[in-house]
C-alpha cells in the first residue's frame, strides 16, 4: 500500500510504526474471507482491508484531497472484533493488531463519542476489571432479567449476559498466596488470577492450581496483579489500561528478578494475548519496560505449559467426545493451535473441531455488550456449528467464549477443568448437572 505521510507526521513514533505496517498490505483481499464482520455484512469497510485503508487516511498517509468522515471511521473500527483472524490469513505479515491499536487511539482524539457511549464504556472500565464489583453488578443484572423484554440495545444485552447461576467470588487472587505442591518439585510458576473470571467462574483457577500441584508445581498468586489491562486497552481507556499493566508489572517484578519463575501461567487466553504483548505496550514506560519484556517472554497459556513443560501420561480411551472451540485470542493472537486438542486427546477423549473453527463466537471482551447485534449473529453461527458436532462436552480456553456459548446443547467448560478431572481432580460442576 502506498503511503504519503509528511515529515511532521513521521516524527511521531506511532505514525512511523503504522507506516511500516501499512506498506506491507498488498490489497490481496485474503483477509476478507476470514473476517467475521465482513462475512456477516459484506461491507468492505467491515473488512481488514477496508479498515486498513480508512486508517491510512485517518493517520494522514492517504491522498490529501480525500475527505475523511471520522464518525464513519470510528463506527467501522468499533465493529472490528480484534479477533486477529486476518493476521493468521495474511500472506504479507501485516501487523493488524498494532495498527488497529494506533488507529483507535487516533480516532479517539479526532471524533467525540455520544454521551451514552462514553458513559457505558466508563462503567465497563470501572466494573468488569474488578472481581467484587463485577460480581455485584451481575447480581443486580440477574434481578433485572425478568424485565429484559422492556429493555433495548446495549442495556438489554448487558442484562441478558448475566448468568443464570452465580457462585461466590473466587478467593484465588484475593490475597498474595503460594499454593505449594505436596510433594513439591521446587518448580514454581506465577498465575494471573484474573478479574472477570473470578466473578463468573471460580472453578477455573481452582482446577488450574490442583492440576499443577499434582505435577509438583508450586503456584504463586499476587493480589495486585488482578487485571492485565486488556479490557481497558481494547475500549481505548488508555490511562486505566496503563495503570493496570503497571500494577501487574510491579506485583511480579521481584519474583521475575529472582529468576525462580518457570513461567507466568494464564488460563484466560484474551489476557494471555495481552501479557505476551506487554513488551510492546509498555515500551515507553521507563520504570516498567524491562519487567514488561520479561513478562512477555514468560507468559504461557496453561495448555502451552502443560504441553511443553509437563509430561502428562497418556490415559486410556474414554467414551466421551469433546468439541473444542478455539478462542480467537488463543489460535490467532497466540498461535496456540494444537496443544489444547492434543492434551484432550492424550487424556482419552475423542476431540472434534466444529466447522468454521477460525471464525469468532462474538464475545471478544465486551464486544457482546458494545455491538450486541453482530455479536448475537456470530454467537448463533458458532452455536450451530458446535451443536452439529454432536459432542458430549464443549471445551474452550477462554472465559468470554465459555460464557458467550453457554446456550450450546452440550455442557461447556474450560479445557483445564476437563484435564484436571481426567488426571484425578473432581468432576466439573457443569458436567455433574448435565
């Protein structure tokens, strides 16, 4: 793609980065076939190629005679799920993930959102990343569910997303703690306890810790590292995102510096993608930049760690089939493709993949609140694909996907919950109820 940035624009580091990314795009259109929003709408502006073109003009690299409609650009950037399927497909290696970050940051400066939109994003940014607050909000949403038919749009979507059953907030992450294996091998990892996951499904952290402890791995948790900053980052709440990322760096800095951590374990793949990008996201923070780089190098999805660092035995065949839903943040963001399926197969399960496994389920952080119509259509497509597998269980590696797809015919749970059960842990509650 040709760009025409002037020297003043190129003096800005983010514009230089955008220029390098933009010049790799050759307009081939391969990305359109794997973009969920383009598949739904057929609108070029809802494809990566169209958005790249709009971002080039927005950032000042297009034809100077081109009139830019900031509201239109903002609308179509907002409709992007940031699923990163386009990056998996792109033959030219266009770094869409960082380009769209730059584009969204720029549009925030040049286009003012409606008061309702600003208020909703603010509420999400001060609620979802805090487990206790989010849990309380979910309790109120459950009370409003019987009246959801009277609501419209985003408000209706928020209320309908409240789970039918709500367990107490996960105690993991409430305080600094070390879950010591008995017997311990002396190997040690740090676990990101998370925020929304602690409010919605406390069993995921518990299963992760049990499974690692049985392999002799000590698991550390730091209360200050409660949120990785992913949600705030993706809704352009830059100051909040940076504060959360800085807090996480500070919380883990001493243990990282000690050299005793074998890995930083993440069991919510959306958070994992963000942690692995800390080195870039925090590059201009002199206090935390080095720690952030080390976090990026140490971060591993739980399935990666179990595959690469633990020799789990192959178990006898079980009479259960599992449909594996590949979360976008895991398959596209982190390029973790085989590990979860191999682990489930080695645990004795028959593993099936649904049709169009590369397409997003529509969760994408809080996309299902901010873009409820598109999200619902993607959810229906994915639910239908999973149901057609006829599997006994559905597994995924991301809480958002699990919650989004809770209406599938089969019980759905985290991959690590099923692995914990297969290797000696308790049967997941959702399977007991099936």
